[in-house]
C-alpha cells in the first residue's frame, strides 16, 4: 500500500460532483496547487472529461495533479442508499476509498450531500467514542470572528450523548481551524426556560456543565447565532439544516426587498449600479454554505463538502479547508480530546 | 353573565405586557378604536397606570375604552408554570378569563410568550379534535403574498396527528385571514429524500396526501420559506421557533454587513443618510415577529400575541389581527373544517 509522504499534502478531489463538475473543480484544483507547492491533488472522475477540462484550462499536465479514473458519477438526484449500493466506482466513492487506503489525507466533494454522508460513514467509519457524523461549517458573525455550527444535516435524531460529542468536536474545530482559545460552546434552544419535550437538550446541557474541558456558556437562541456570543453552536441535524437554509431564504428576501425599495427610490438610478453588486456580495457572504466548505467530522478521515452549486472560488475554499484540517490533524485531535474528556468524566 | 352584543366587536387588551407596557399599548388602543367605531376595548391592568397613560395621551376617558383592574403583572422573566399558579389576578390572566367568560371575543397580549401559552391553554382549553395549540404568523415572501408558518413555538414535540391538525388550522387561517383560495400547504423538511428519524414528518406527509380537503404540495426546505412556493408551512414548535429567530439574526447580520460596506465605500457619506433608514425598515419587514401579531390557535377563543418589544404600531397591528379573526370567526371555522376533514377520512 502506498503511504503518503509525510512532508507533502495529498488530497483527493471528486471532480464530477456538484452542478458544474470539472468546469469549476478543475480551475479550483489548478489554483490550489499553484498557491501551495506542498500540495498534491488526485483528480478522481472520468479521465476523458478531466483531461479535456485540463486542456481547456491551458495545461495538459501538472506535476502536482494526477488523474484517477472512476467510471461512475453520483447524481444530485440519487438516493443515498442507492448510491451507496450501486455506485462503487463513482468519483465520490473512489475519492473516499483513497482516504480509507491512506493514499490521501483528505477528500473534497461538491456532490450529493446525502450520498456523501452515507458513503463516508460506510467507508471511513466513526472515530472511537463518536457515534454519529456531523456537518460543521464556520458561519460569519457581526463581530468578525466566525462561529462553528453543527450539525447542519448529517444526523437527524440526536440523543444527549451525540450532542455532547458534537460539542467536543465543535470545540476542537474552533481551536484547531480558527485558533480560538477555549471556544465558547452553546446549545441552540428556544427562548422559554421551561420547554416541554426537549429533554435531550436539557440532558446535554447538564453533561456540558459538568465537563471542565468544555467552555460551555449555556443555551443560545436563533437570533444570536450570528451575534458572536458563541464560538460553537450545537444542535441536531434537522434543526441545523433548517436554520442554515432559512438563512439563505432570508438573505434572498432582504436583497429582493432592497432591490424593490431601490426601484421605488428617486435616487435608484444614481447609485443602484453601485448598490446591487454590494447586495449580491453580502448575500453570498451570509450564505456560508455557498461559500465555505462544510466538514463532515467524527469520521476516521477528513471529508470536506463544498456546495452543490459551488463556483471555482467555493471549491477552492473547500480545498483550503481540507488542507488546514490535514495540517492541524483534526481527526486525531478530536480523538485525543474525547479520550481526555471521557477520562475526566470517569 | 354579560354577553357580547352581536353587532359590536369587543376585545380585551393585556395593557401591562411587553417591554413598554401602557406606553405602547395605550396609544395603540386609542388608534384602534378611533379607526373602528364598532370596536370596544377592555383595557386590563393596573387602573392607576392605565388611567395615567390615558391622561398623558390627552384623553381622560373614551366611550369605546373601558378599564378592568388587575392587581398583578406577568413579568418577562416569570416561568410559565409559576405564572400559571401564582398570577391569577394578572392582566394577562384576567384578559384570558374575559375571553373564557365570553365577555370579549378575543384578547391581545405582548407579554411573556410561555406564560401566555400556558395560561391560554389552561383557561380556554383546546377545540375539539385539536390536541395542542400552535403559534402562527404571516411572514413576508418575495412574491408579495404572505406565507403562514406554524408552529412557531407553542408545541415543541409534535406527532404526526398534531402536525396534521396544524396543517388544517394553517389552511383555515390562510383562507380566512388572507382570503387565499385553496392555500398550498407544505411540510418543512430537510433536503434529503431519505432522512433518518423524521418518521413523524413522513407520516404527516402521508396523512396530508390522503386528505382531499388540503391542497398539500409536499416538502419544503428552509431556503424556500420566503419564496412564495407555499401559502402555509407546517413544522414543530422547536424548529419553527429556531427558524423564525434565525431570520432575525440573519437580518441583523446583513444590515451590519451592509453598514460596514457603506462605511468602506467612498460614496457612503453621499447616500448613507438615505440607505440607513431603508435598511432599518427592511430589517423590520423581515422580522414579522416584531411587526405582525402571532395568533395562538387551536383554542376555544382568539388570542393574539404581539412581540415583547412591541411598538405602538406592532401592538396596533396585533389588535387589527384579532379583529380580523373575530370577524372571520376563525376558531369556529377551524372546528368546522376539522370535523369535515375527519368525516372525509373516516
């Protein structure tokens, strides 16, 4: 088995995933290697399509880029369980297999999220002590520093142990990826103190209060996700997914409203040309899902998910995210921290 | 027992609730009666404080305004269960009692949401066939027509029967309050088709598909809440509360970003004075929780909740909402529709 040379970074890219396939993944790969001489990329997918896209980009070959053929492609419409069973030679699956075989240190995909979660879980397995994977992303805040939110959709039903493990993982991500010292960890909850039914959240709160390794600051409400009160926000995958996608919906609504207000404004034609691109960039900025990669954590390997509609910039950002996680050895750090927490609890 | 004269509208107002108390509720009450000669309001709360606020507003008495003394006040920090047990002469409780005694046709409060839900549930009881109350609000969309979303925080744990009942109630609200013909009803869900654990959502989807009285259009994701795809969006109270409050957070973030972008812009001082109020109004517009009243439905009476930080305009809007629900006899319509649906199902 080929082992990764310790001095170099090696990452597999699912070239066929996302709405644009090689059209956005190839330019991102070329920029990624040109800005990082230590980085080698394995471009996984249809050799002909990849080679063609490379040629179209003006290079036929590159010493840091290597193509690995995969005959299949996971479609955005594929059901996760079907993709898992029937697409064993898909670009997504082969990229994950390369992580499992330790031929690369991480993989990046802009493909079908459900399929990626199912395949990654199956191929890479969970870290010891972690029961379920989580999707985590760094969201913007009004104070400048990002907030890490998890789970954004990998695990729908979470018991208190799972949420506790998410809190540990989120804290490690904030420390390692953003160098936030003793990150403030909060649980997403409703405003009312006495809420019925969220027993698992109350139990998680108790677990976190008792854990000296976590800087737990208590509950947080939806209106404070972006206020900078917390560095890490923990919730189950259903709630996190709805919250993140609602952000996208609100951003669109606000931009639409603003455009309408400008239309009705006498001065619209005076400065509309300047405001519109500003609005667009702000809309993109608060759709972190569109911009940053989301990491699938809790697994024995590094998997970064770029948005399905990823542009070159978004896919490049996901590659950089993977590089950072490799350099900081995030899975090993999560494992260490969890062991430490569990020893302290025992 | 005094019965309401059929030709007139009579509504009780909790004057002491909300952050501003009579300072915002009195001006709203005065405007409400001046714009609607059929409307009588019972101002519930501390007589001295109410009388003082009336005098400060330039009127000592008004034929459509009547004061009803209540010696207690539910504080925003009161736990719902404690308020329910110990604040039986609070302005909130007395206003609800007036609805129960049919001395008024509705009540409006800007007070502690949890306490209002607990008290309203206890005092008014559920309509036959409805198991749990729901908070519903009309949210703005990019296409202009509003979308009714429920539950926004009254019932945290919802089984499929409860969610189904919410769908029926939401459809009635959209028809009666906004005159939307055969409103399109959707269930809030994650993107993935095969999601684990949301069995109650799948079961609800099946129940709705089989119900010919509901124009059920299937699942909707968070990014489509404001797109106008649906007229009614159904979810459990935890998810709805997080989604609504997340909107508030995103709106703040976008406005902050915009302000920062303006600051860095050369032309900021040229048109910043014009943009800022626009931004503020847009921010308010997408915080419907701040602007419109949310109705607590499923009960044997009409209860409208205004935001805790309600301004005069917001409280006035909540009074108008209560008037509309009285005129359209929303609880009776919900009861009728539910009976119809259940007969069809049987």
